[in-house]
C-alpha cells in the first residue's frame, strides 16, 4: 500500500509539470556569471597570465606571479608605463572583462643579497648560553678612541655618553636592529668591508661568527652618538615633523638608502626600532609607501618578498608601520658620518669646533620645531 501511494504521488507531480509545460511555463536554469582579466608582469617580455573569476566581483592579486630582481611589486596599472592605479588586492568587477593590468615595480637601491640572513634575535648574540651583548676589549678601545673624535679634541670621551657606553657590554638583550641596519648599509655604501672578514661575496653569505657580531655590536653601540648627527623630529604635528617627512620622501625617491629610526611616542620614552628604507612609490590613493629592510623579518627581504612597508600620508602629516603610529623619529642618508667612528679606528677626525657647531645647529633646529609645535597648538 505504501509503495502505491509513493507511485501515485510521483505520477501526480509528473502530470503537474506536463500541465505547466503545456501552458507555456518556463523552467529557470542556474546562471554562472564569470569574467577574465590579463595580468602582465611588465618586465623582460615575461608572458601575461589570464585570471578568471566565477562571480560578478573579484580582487586583483596581492603579489605578482614573478619576482623581479632589484624591484618590489607596488600594484597594478592600466598602462605599461603608468603609476599605481590599483593597489594589491583591489576589488574589480565584470566591467573589467578582457582588460589587461600591468604590474608596477618600485626600484630598490639595496639588493636582496646585501641583507643578512641572521636577524634581530638574541639567539645570535649569546655568550656562555646567556642572551647578552658582548664586546671585545679591542672593540671597546676602538669605540673610545673614535668617540672623542666627534666630541672633543682630546682623547677623553664626552663624560656622560662615555659613562653610558661603559656599561654597554653588561647590558641584557636590548636589540641589534640599529647595528644590523648600519652594518648592512655601510657595507652597501662601501664604507666598510665586513664581507672581507670571511672572504665572501655578499652580506647574505656571512655567518654569525665572533667577528661579525663584533661589527654589529660596535655599530649598535653607536646609535647614541650617530643620533646627534641625524635629522630628527620629536613632536608629531609640528612643522619640523612634516618637513622631515617631506625630505625623507625626496631622498628615498631619488634612490638614496636611508637609515630610519622610529618610536611610538612623541618623546624617547618608548622602545625604538631601526630599519633601512630602500625604495618609495605612491599607492592608488596617492599616499607614499616606503619599502624597508627590517632585520626583524630579514628573510622576507632576502627572498624578495619585501613585506615590510611604511605608509606616509601624501600631505606629509603622518607615517605608519602597519598598525603602528610613529611618533618621534630620526634618519640619515649621509653615511660619511660613520667615518668619524670607523670600527678600524681609521676614521676622519672631526675637530671640536666642527662638532660643536654641527650639534648646536641640530639642537637649535629641534628646539625650533618643538616651539613651533606648541605655538600651533
């Protein structure tokens, strides 16, 4: 009986469908919308790829399918020689069907092989199993010998700074970002020859031997002294801050390598970090993006991912590193300053009056920027 009821129900459904067809009813079939675009890598006649979206909307790739040596991927453009019109991951729809998007590349002044494979980690700086800095007596002697060249005409280091640096070899781990960035930059600029200590061709080939760690520690210890010679902006929102950001963009976009130190706050009461700016471009909104070698993520740069990027507002009012809002900062693009405290002790002597006027002028500019910030408020 149950089977007969099921059969009757099936025949009834079939009869209803036939009546609908006879009455001119139409059946609705599922519709699949799709569109395709071409993605041109835009270098060395590399062939374009076709991407198909099985929907009415989609996003452009976050990266190009190919790496380009010496260049970082910046975004996409409608023309082969255009600037970024579409940021990586930009949304597109079916109206772009058949369109070709050209990759836009940012030239870099610091090659991937010039970076370190070691990174800013205490695991590379251990002594007897303890994560501490270490500095040989000869290294410290070089530091003292060169320190007075910047401050005094006599072989007596500037007292306050010397007192701080005298404790340096006993500090617990504070970071090596400045030392790694400075050493890599000085090698790239030809100021030092750290690769010669291991007879290798590129910085990336260096092993974390005692000599290499000595170099990095030495230049890490110079963060305090070099800061006095660098461009500075203490208070976000001040005219000096905006001016420093403008000059920073101008020098990086001109192809210059920049040692960039930044802090979260407006004063140096928070932990700072140092990276190398290696290239700059403008995104689709017109804001400025800096490509950076960050020793916290050194392998990303070495493998040409170039994941560390800073974004500056196009009106030069603000600069950010991801979600980090940058407050105080200092930077330098003239690495000749390091010749006054060369690790080999062969640096150029800076006379006391040159040093005095240089530091006085720098201090005056900084104070003027602070006063301007308060006057604006």
